[in-house]
C-alpha cells in the first residue's frame, strides 16, 4: 500500500508536466501538413539519381552528370521520403504522394570535379602509366517546397 502512494506521489508531477506541453500531436495527415506549413522553414528527404539527399529551399545540389537536361531546365522531384520542420516530421511509406508535396530543381550548370590521377606500374618491366580525368557533374538549385498545392494558402490575419 505504501508503494502505491509512493508511486502516485512521484507520478503526479510528471502528469502535470505532460499537460503543460504547448504542442499537440497531429491526428491526421492534413493536420500534420498544416503544422509543417506553419513553421518558418521546411526540409525534405528526396531520392535523386539513386541517392537520398536532405534538401531545403535554395540549396545547391551536385549530382553525377545528367546527359539529357540543359541549363535552365526545371526538374520535379517525385520521390520524397520525408517532409519536416523544426517541430514536426512526416514520413512516407515509402514515399509521400506528389499531390501532397511538390519540390522543383533548376539546372544551374554542368561542371567537372577536381583532377583525379591514377598511376599504374608493373615492377621490373618498365611499364608506367598516368591516367588523369575529371568526373562530370550537374548542379541543381532547389526551389520552394510547396506543401499540399491543392489547398488554398492560409492568409495571415492582420490585427
């Protein structure tokens, strides 16, 4: 009996702290999207050319060369695995539908990386060979993250 009172005495402050939380967990996907949209900055985890990247608006992403795009082309990222802000995160299973989140990337430039040198040699044969090459890359500028584009944007109330 004393242990029960002891447990209740120590558990009541914990309940009081839990009731003072400022934020509540969203119950639906629409509510979660609205909470993430209300935050000042968002990020996405997207797959591009077989790798996952954490992206925020105005990031510059360097990926292996994309041969079939020109400078100025706009690409739509359709494999978005996670959407989040400082307070909330929404994970897809395995991806978030493109109707809920849209992220676009603009091709900024095609460039090459630093010089890489390979040196080959065979002992006692006099064979030496130096191979130099640069890997080609494409740079992309990430645009704004549009959350639930079908919903009308929430207008700020003026007081």
